[in-house]
C-alpha cells in the first residue's frame, strides 16, 4: 500500500459518505428553514414544531433514496473486496 493509494482511498470514502448523506441533510435543511419562516411569521416558538416535521421529512427522504444509497454502498464494497489482492500485493 502506497501513501498515494491510502490518500486516494480516504478521499473516495469521504466523498461517498458526503454524497450518501446529502439527501437527508438537504431535506432537513430545507424543512428547517421553511418551519423557521412559518414560526417567525406566526410567532409560535414551540420546539416540537421544528423537530417533528424535520424527522418526518428526513425519514421520508431516507425511504425514497434508500435504493440509490444501497446501490452506491454495495458498489463501493464490491469494488473494495475485489481489489483486495491488488491492495495487499
């Protein structure tokens, strides 16, 4: 294992992690901003009003993006397992 391989592998892993978390984080951000705007307009400052919609939206985003997430993770794992002889040797 060369230092270039380790850096490349770490970079690919971090990019994949960020790409896989993007749908949930993006939906959470959008729903949080919308709920905050509604709370500011109505002057209702209840904590559960911002918490529950975000959880539901993130859960829905996870359900909808799950096949894509699994495909990406399985592809990454399959490539890693198939390249073990090249990595060790």
